């Protein structure tokens, strides 16, 4: 369901002024979002998005950490082998 366009909002404002008065109509119109209701995010929508983002970041950090550890271990092993092999020969 789409929200009202500008001309519909203006017509509603004029009708509300006729029925409620200027200040009350303005107060009521200010409480309406200028966009469609399906576009409004609720607190639970934001909480789900934050949780999803946290999970994705944690997964990426875990993968990055594992890769870094493997690279450092590989470098250390190759360094020690490079030092030990000539010493044993």
C-alpha cells in the first residue's frame, strides 16, 4: 500500500483544518510519516539487522584470524627449518 502523494496530503491538510482547526491539523499532519509505512523500520527490524551484522563481522574476523595464524605458523616453521637444516648438515 502506497502512502499519499503530495496533492493528497495537501487535500487532507485542508480538510483537517476545516474539521479540527489550524494547530490541531498541523499537529496531526506532523505525526504522519512523509513516506510509505512499509519503509518504516521498527526497533526489532533494527535489532535483527544489528545482530546479522555482528554475526557477519564475527565470522569474517574468525576467518581472517585463522588465515593470519596459518601464515605466521607457516613462516615460523619455514624459518626454523631454514635455520635447522644447515646446522644439521
